[in-house]
């Protein structure tokens, strides 16, 4: 099954994915990416930073946006083209993050859709804000 095509999406359509970030998530992300910044993995070091403790990798939080695109909207077959991001506040281990995407513009002739992308924490505060462009799947030809 493929995701929604450009003709099946409308301005204002949205979808979300929610996840509580665990310590295991942080260590796995550090291992996969090689980002071993002690601000993420060393509590003693992190206590001496402006955040006064470990913070989750910003790109781990932003990566939840990709889950929305690949699974929900547009869904399977979507190709991520570009993403702008602004990290508004830190995410901590045990925070529950909701990634949300909303269609804001369609470029039918190029099969591209622009989305507002946000991640909010359990307190409803935006932690990541941005815009993305994706190529939704093309209709299946039978």
C-alpha cells in the first residue's frame, strides 16, 4: 500500500507521531550516528553546561518528523527532499515528544508538497520548528 498522492492531500491536512524518549534511544542514536557529544551521554559533563544536565540529540527529536512522513502523511513511498529546522528548547530523557506535520503548500507540477513541521513536548512547548518539502508517492499504474 502506498501513501497519499499529491491529489489526495489538501492544505491543512496533518498527522502526528508521539514517542517518549528513553536513555536507550539516546545511546542507540549516539552509536548509530557517531555523535558522542558528552552533552548527550555524560551526566557529569552535562551538569556543567547551560542545560545543567544531559539533553537529547536535536536530530533525534527532529527524526520523529521523518516517521510521520514515512508512515502517516503522505506515508509509504514518500521521499524527503528538504528540511529547515530551528531547535527552540532542549529535550530531556523521558520527555514525550509529538512530531506534527501539516500541509501548507502544494506544487502539483513538480509533485512536491511543503509542510510545517513541529515537535512539541509533553507541556505543549515547541522544541523543534521548521518546514519540509517531500515528494509524495505517485499513483500506482495498473
